[in-house]
C-alpha cells in the first residue's frame, strides 16, 4: 500500500506541474468591429482591378435592414444585433467583377485552426440569374485586393461561398469548415468578403445592363484556436524548459518524502 500511495502522489504532483507548464489553447476572436456597430471602421471597401470588367462598386453600413446606397434597394433583416453592412455592384461591360470589403487581421503565433462564420444575404436587383452572382469569403494575401476569379485563398483553397440570389428578406447564417492556419501563425492575412458577378454574351450569365448584385453581412466570427497567456501574465516570471524539469522533480521528491513521513506516523 505504501508503494501505491507514493506512486499516486508522485504522478499527481508531476501531472499538476506539467499542466501548469503547458500552453493553454482557446478560441481567440481576431476581428474588429465584426458586427458593424462602428459602421465600416476597421474595414476597407475597394474594387478588385485584376482582370475585372468595368462596373460599379459600393459598400455602406446602416441600421438593419438598412438601405443600400448605390441602388437605394432595401437591405436584409439582421439575425443578431442592429447593424448591417450592405454592398452593391453592377457590370457595365461583359466579363467579371469583384467588389471587396476586407479587414487585415493578425493570426496569433502558435495558432492551429480557424473557423469563419457569419450572417449573409444576397439578392438581385434588376434581373440577374441566380448563377451570375455569389459571395466569396476567405483569407487572402495582403499584397492586393483579391478577386473571386483568379485569387487563391490562403490555407489551401478553402472559401465560404454563398451562391445564387435568395428571395428571403432575412440574412442567413453560414459557417466554414475548420481551416488549418498553422502555416499562417504569426502573420497578417486579408479577410475578404467578395461580392462577385460575371456575365457572358449569351446563355447563362447573359449580360444585363443595369443589373445589380446586392449583399448583406453581419455578426461575423473569425475564431482562431491559439495559445492564450494566463491572467496578468506580464507580472509572472517564466521558467525555462530546464527550470520546469527541475521544478517537476523537486515537487515529485517532496511528494514522496511527505508520503513516507505520513506512513511512519500511522
């Protein structure tokens, strides 16, 4: 029984020391103004000029459902909160175009995975077919404004894609698959919402002058699993790897000594 008690105390003390020494991971929200309560603060709206056809591009923030400023079209009812970001674009020539709302975000050091979700809506104003418009949401390089046609999303080609035009007046919740972001840990990426349109000369995607793709977004969540520091970590001195090993050994020996002394006193 003495051996059992000593062994249990040894492993209990060692396990506690190792838990304290190890990194604690948690979901970290890395987006700023993700509900657009601050308007478009921290966000940048811009058209992608890479290979894009001529057209219009606009983004604005409003109290839901709001009014999209370029088309004066009504927006979407929000599922959460009171604010909403609205975007509109149209083509004035045959081709494709991307109207982008983006925020550059830092992926924490040691990050492993990330999940993107949010409430989105898309509709046509002026007669677009459902296959002619879509919302693409993903992580891209900060080197330029991404487009849906040629830009490759980081962390593989994973993108959250909402296609077609809904007749619902409400936003709907969409969630991406879990992305592996370990290769992006410690870097800055461009999280982009892309309002995309394309048109051809005939058939599906036929060019319709004056047609607009109107989108809405709200309640965005970009959760990254990464190491988190303990509360007031700046005031707590850290131990080196050898220091942790020595501390674990000392605690284990103290546990054994305490067990032996307790056995003699019985």
